[in-house]
C-alpha cells in the first residue's frame, strides 16, 4: 500500500509550551486510523497540522506527495483535496444547506453552479437529508448538521478525510446516524484519520489506533493489538476509563 | 418675566428676502443630512477595511490599523476638525490652496473639511465594531472555511464578512446616529447646518425655547426613524434558525 | 513650525487645563449620581417613573451634546430669571456644567442599568431574605457589586467626556483647547498651539484608556 499521509518527527510549540513532541506515523491509502487520548493530549492539534490549519515548527508532513510545511505549497489547493469534519460542524450559518455544499465547489474548484448543486444534492440524498436542502444550518439538529458537514467535505472529491471528534458535541441518540455515514465511507475505501472516543467504531471500522498523551504518540498499532494488550500504562488507564461506560 | 411665547415663529418672515424661519431649518437639515451621509460613506469604507486589517495575521497591517484607531479615538473631534479646517489646507499645493481658501464657496470648503474629518473620525469607531464582529464569530468558522480550500480573501468574502455584517448592524446603527449628532460641530466653523440654523433663529427672533425645541424634535425624529429603519433591515437579513440577540 | 513658544505659555495653558479638569470631575460625579437615580427609576416597577426615565434617556441620547450646551447656555439664565424674578447671572461655566451633567447622566444611566441587571436575581432575594429593605438591598448589596463590574465602562465614558469638554468653545469658556487657541492666535502660532493641544488630549486619553484596559483585565479574573 502506498502512503497517503506521512507524519515524520513533528514537533510544535505554543510559545514555551510544547503541544506535540516528535510525532511520527502514517496513514496508507484506504486505511482508517483512529486517534484517541486524554483531553489536551494534542489530538486536534496533530490532525490540524495535516491540512496546515496549524503550523508546526519541526519535522515534516507529506500528504499525497506534497509537503505541507513547505512554504511554496499551495495550501488552499491542498486543503481542497483533504476533507475535514469538525467537532462543532462549522457549517456556514448564513448560507442554506444547498449553498453550503456548493460554495466551495464553485469558488475553489471552479465548477459551474448547476453541476455543484446537483452534486451537493446527490450527496445530501446519500446522507439522507435531501428534504432539508433549502433550510439554513440553524434549523437542523446536531446530527443532521454533522451529516451535512460530511457531505460538504465529500462534495470536493477529497483524496482523504480528517475527522476531529465528529460525534462528541452530539446528543447520544444522534451519534449513530453520523457513525453510520462514517462507517459506510470507510467501507467504500476512503482514507480516514479520525480523532474519536467512540471505541465501538474504532473496533469495528478502524485498521489502526493511535494513542496520544501529552503531545507524544504513545501507541500506534493494529486495532486488535490495541484493544488486546495496550503496552503503556497510560493507554490501559485510558481504555479502562472509557470502556466503563 | 416678559418672554413672548410664539409657536408660530417658524412661519414668520426672517426679515431677509421672503424667507420664513422654517426655511432656515429645512436648509439646515439638508446640510446635516448631506454631511452625515457623505461622512458615513467614508467611515464605512475605511472603517471596514481597517476592521478587517485588525483581524489579519499580518502584524504590520494590524498594527497600522491599531495605530489609526488609537490616534483618531483619543483626540477630541473638535481638535480634529480645527486641524482639518485650519491646518491641513496650509500644507496643500499652492493652487489647491488658493482654490480651497478663496475660489470655493466658504460653505463648500467647510463642508469638505467636516465631511473628511467626521468620516475619518468615525472610521476608527466603525473599525472597532467590525473587528469585534469578526472576532465574535466562532473560531472554527475560519478554520472550516480554510479547510474547504478557500484562500484568505475568500474566507473573508464568503464566510466571515457576511456573518460579521449581521452581527455588526446594531452597533453600526448607533455609530450612524452618532455621525448625525457629531455633524453639529460643523456649526463651529460656520457651516449652517441644523444646529447653526437653530442658534441663528434663536438670536434673530429671541424665541430661544421654540427654536431649540424644534431642533431637538428634528434630531429626535431623525434618530427614531433611523432606528426603526435599521431594526427593519436587521430583521430582513436575519439568518433563519440563528438567535440574533443574546449571541449563540 | 516653531514649538519653542509653548514652554513659556505653559502656565496659561495650565489655567485652561484646570478649568477643563474641574468641569470634568464635577460633571462625572454629578452625571453618575443623576445617572444612578435615573437607572433606579428606569428599573422601577412604577410605569410612570420608568417611563419618565426612559423618555429622559431617549431624548438626551438622540440630540447632539453641542445642542444641549448651547440650549442651556441660552436658556438657563432665562429660566432662573423666570423662577426667581430677578436677573441672576449664572455664567457659562455653570450652564455648561448643568448641560454636561444632564447629558452624560443619560449615558451613565444605561451603563448603571446594565450593571444592576447583570447582578443575579438571587442576590436580591438573598438580601430580602435577610430582612433588608429595597434601599438597603440596593445600597449594601446590589450597587457595590454593580459598580465594581461597570467601573471600566464608567471610566471609558468619562474619557469620552474629557474629550467632549472641548465643546465649551462654543460658548466661549476658556478651557484647555480655547486657551491654547487664544495663546496661539496672540503669538501668531495657531497651528503649533493647536497641534500641541491635540497631542496633550491624545496622551491623557490614551494613557487613561490603557489604564482602564488594565483594570478591565484585572476585574475579569
Ligand atoms: N492556541 C493555543 N494556544 C496555546 N495553547 C493551546 C492552543 N490550542 C491548544 N493549546 C493547548 O495545546 C494542548 C493540546 O490541545 P488539543 O486541542 O490538540 O488537545 P486535544 O487532544 O484535541 O484535546 P480535546 O480532547 O480536549 O479536544 C492543550 O493543552 C491546549 O491547552
Ligand atoms: Mg480536540
């Protein structure tokens, strides 16, 4: 398998404070990797470094052959190829659902409005929300908004997808509708890097699990190995806490 | 006490031509509106640009905008007006100077000075409102916009500004009202706007109370109508499903 | 430009600054006092009282300060004449002071009202539960907390007032700006003195604002 995302010896500081310490890992094409770890361990920071929403000071990240840290890289172009889903959805509240799905296709990819809207509508249908196309984001439930957000990312025909705790802002009864969409995506062979604490999802869908603690990648192994016998004490503590409920 | 109340004073002749006092008020109101609208246009354009600049990651640009705001906010409006009217023209090129000081109708040269002064003064305040509006948006919005591949100008154009614009309507309304009120300083350099006309009426007719009551009423009505209008605009552009008041 | 003449003129300018500061301090104290009374009226359950306060605030907030200054300058002597029957000279200072106090009270009222409303209802209930009267609850419990919260806003408004005192030029009062201008005219250096006055206003307002910002940060934690 060839590599989609490669992270090599990445370190990052906020002023004096080191958020990421010498992180190295990679995601192969078609692979699904779950990133977990306690709050503040740097998961969001790491995943945001992948599409350069956060700069990093040391190391290298390569996405599909393009170096993210290289100042010459066309970041908007790179980002348009990498889909991202956020904890708080971040749909654009002033636009309708249709417009949310179409705007970047039109303004970034240069597609025509009709083509963009047709594509958006098809994806909406896929996430089961076609009936809501004319509404504004504020008129949908959290789970519906997150499914629209996934559709918005897919509309750009991404080569891989990043998820930053896509279900942690949702009420329990809505979590599954979002996880189902993600599972389906994974089964279709989408390359995915997901920060999530949904261990059921990790067990069923992920290929590998990365465990982070205080800016370090502490565990990086096949999911069976991770759930079977995590090596570090921190990972064991984390798992026992999370699996209790 | 021998004050002669006379509410009909406004319909009486001023003794100059066949003007009645009401004509003075109407012409004064005209100048006030002309001043406020032109100054507001300047303030919106420059203040909007500065407000965006203050939110940019580039330290030089945001520093420049900050310096502008501090300068124009901390010097009294009247001092700024005197500088624009008495000092700045002396440093214009010779020909422009002659034109501005001698050839131009003194009303018009005063109008130009006040408009510029008030526009640039208000721009500093508009800047702060725009900056606050942009910064009040959830930080994730800018991230999400960049994540779909927008360039920085596109992030502002399509995502941040349309949202900030709505947040900023109420505070900008009150700045707009301030422009009307502040335009009254023009009376101090001889521009016959509303306040100057009221004062002149008071002095000519000795009906101080009537003259100033009418001026007060006109300002009050102007204020209320603008507030009503802006309230309507705010409702028109309200985003469905979003709470406008009380934040998110 | 020749700024060398400013130093010998400083004593004169200081006289002007003293008048500016006197006016400022008295207007701030009077304005906040009147503003607080208005805020309490505004929040009262009596529709007559709250309606009066609301009308007062709306009217003063919709007219220019300059209009109020000139209005009062012309009208206060006449009013007094009316009331007392004799001619009482009040002078520009007194009429300006009244104008500033009454005008600023409308702005201070809104700040104080927001401050009072930001104190939780539970505090009022707790005060009543201890047997306090309305006056005691306000004086001992609510207002002290509210003033602490709104101190930065009150100070910010006072800095604006400091700049606005320059408008007394309209009625010929010799405040800092006017004395700088008249010195400048006498010495034939109007530009220099005007720019110097601007610089002084800038420095005072700028540093005062910085202090307020610092206070705001301290109160925030
Ligand atoms: N802009 C910032 N400035 C300074 N420190 C920051 C900044 N953003 C994040 N941090 C710090 O970096 C650390 C890692 O943050 P990050 O958001 O990556 O954690 P996380 O693992 O995603 O946690 P969570 O599960 O709470 O989302 C935290 O300690 C956080 O306080
Ligand atoms: Mg996070």
